[in-house]
């Protein structure tokens, strides 16, 4: 499990019935049970392949409780992503985490970016204002888990590259809560490398989802009172504030925008729930009497998901 490539990237980038009720096990149409490799098995994951008839990806799952789909970031399904899954499991969720790209448990952001940007139509070559075909696969996974769980109301979390993928996913009737964390596509290498002093532009409001899906999602959330959290670090140069504001404006009263101060020594932190969480102290770096911003963010996400997914209220 390696994660050192995360920051290096930003320097270099100039058939049957599903049996899954309150369980991580899945067998059914489009689902193929498989045994995880030894490393993944040691981490406590079950594994299955899911196909929507066009694309197929492995899904790793563990835990018990309300179902939450977690989509990993650009570096891939690395150790930071696995740690985040464990934190959610410990707080009472059944997590299903698709492995969308990259080598499992390795962080390879620069290679992932080049592949997705240049040759991968499934991710729409990371173009702005387009919903990638992988979003259809993710929506199909959400339908599957909602339709065959004891509690049909599921949550979705997207981060970084996958942050905005929450938008088309909340169109699905079974999705009852969404967390859009530091949506980062598109981004500007010049803006990042200059520390935010040059490279501003329209890209700062753009998202890697179509206007049609954004409108449909906002109407669905308004009609069914589906809440959305949008979150980022205040000084994040990969996920600009203008983008978060645009998403929040689109969802209106159903959206909450949370912005957090820096969690540690990184002047421009990004991965709020994963890498920055793992590297931060439990306390605020400037005031040890207060919790670290990453801990505040996780607590808020956990409380938000339980409030909106639990069939009956439970203490957090």
C-alpha cells in the first residue's frame, strides 16, 4: 500500500436474486461473487464484480448498517481510501466501494490522470460539462443495492475526481443522501503550481457532469427533500470555491456547503476525508483545545448519513 504518489502527482502534472440484505455479500443479475486476493481479504473486504451490461468493475464491501457507496479519488483505491472505509464501518455503515481505476491499494495519481484524460472514454476523458458513462454504471450499482437491501435508502460519497459523480447518482430514487467532497475536475495545473496567483477562469465553476444531469438531480432533490453536503478545504486549489458555490446554488435549500480551515502543515490541503485525515493530528494545529478540521468533517458526514439513512434514529 503506497500513497506517496498523491502529492508527487500535483508536482508532476504541470443472473438470480440478489442476497445482500444488511450484508456485504451480493449475488444476482450483473453480479459475480469472487474471492478477494489475500491482501484485500486480510483487510476484511468481501468482493464481487458488477456489470451494467456495458462496463464491469470490482466492488469491495464490508460492515453492517445503512448502505453507503464510496467512490475513491484520483490516486486510486489506495490505503487512504481503505482507511476511510474502515472509519465508516466503525461508525455503523455497510460500505460498498467500487474499484474504478488504478492498481488496488497503490496510489498512482499521475498515471491514472494520463490514462483517464487521454484514452478512457468511460470517464469522458475528464472533460467538463459532460457526464461520464461510468456514472451510468454507478447509478446501476445504486439501484441494485437499494432494491435488494432491507433499508432501500442508501448514501453516496464522491471525492476529488468522483466528487461530482454524486450529482447523477442522486437522480436514483433509492439514494437518500449525498456527500460531494472536494470536487476537483476540471482543474488547472497553472493555478495549482502558482499557489492560486494565476490561471483563474471559467473552469473554476465547471464540473465533470452535464447541465442536464445537474438540473434533473436538483429537481429530484427538491421534490423528495434529498439533502446534499458539499465540502472542501478553504485553501484547496484543486477544488475551487466557485465550483462548490455553483453546486450549492443548483441544489438550493437541499444543499449545505461546509468549508474547513487547514488541517496541518500542507498550505493547500485537498483530500479532506482521506489523506489529510490520515496525516493530521486529532487536534487543531493552532488550538489544541479544539478538534482537527478533518475530524469535524468526518463527524458531520457520519451524523448526516445516519440522520438521513437510518430507518430508526440511533445515537451517534
